[in-house]
């Protein structure tokens, strides 16, 4: 969390602080609409981690104190974990923290870095297209039949996670393109010039 976000969150109470944290601008040097969307989704996902911890604590409490284990906590944590894991991919791409051989990338010329970024974008886009072509039918079938997990609790994990895999994969590809445009072509608003958050939260 950058200094600007900390200032927005402090002194606003729990609900106001959460709202300010979720809607605060990303801490990139330049910011686009795609950056903002991914940041909001990612920050919401951060609270899902707290919810997962809370229900796991509840399960441990019920199981070992009252000898009355739940039927739903295990599947719910799997569900939450899958969503968080996928959103983390988009967040990692937005932060430029994806896997990269930095020992090579950091020492080559600017032109070579651009070539590397084009190659990386090509690989990500090809992967996204193949995932869409190969997984669309399966994801759509799972969604329209509301495929369930097959346990006693029987949550619709396949019905939601399979389409989410496709959506997040496309989002990661869009984020990769966004990063290339921002880093090399100057798209987006400068953080110093972007006072929308401060103005909105006055």
C-alpha cells in the first residue's frame, strides 16, 4: 500500500477505510482503466482471504471444542482459494511481478527489453486464445447445467470456477497488453496528475 492509499484509509473507520482501500488508485507510475479494474478486483479478493481464515477458525472451533464439524467449510475454503489464486494471476501481471528472468532482462538494452516484452505478450495471448478455444465449451456446459462439486454441501464450484478460468485468462492477456502500452507507449494518466481519488474522497 503506497502512502497515498494509507492517507485515504486512515481515520475513516472500518467501513470507510475498506471502501477507500478498495477504490484507491493503483500505485503504478501511470494508470489506466484496466489497472483500476484489476486493482479493485484484487483488493476485494484480499478480503476473501480473511473470510477463509475466519471460517477455518470456526471449523476448528466447532470440531475440537463442540465435536460438531461442519459440512461446508472445507468446500467453501476450496472455492475461495480457487478464486483468490486466479485473481492473483491478474494482480501479479498488473504489478509486473510475473515470472521473468530479471538477471537477463535488467542488463540488456531498452530495445531488447521491448523485444522480450513483445515475445512475452505473444506467448500470453496465444495461451489465452488456446484456453478460450479449448475450454469455452466445457466452461459453458458447466455454467448452464450449474455443475456442482458432488459432496454433501455440494457447492457449484465447477459451474463458477470453470468460466472464471476463461475470464481471468482473458483478463491476464488484456493486462499484459495494457502493460506493454503503458510501459512503452505512455498510455494512461500519470499518478502525479491523477487527483481523482483525492477529489472523490474529499
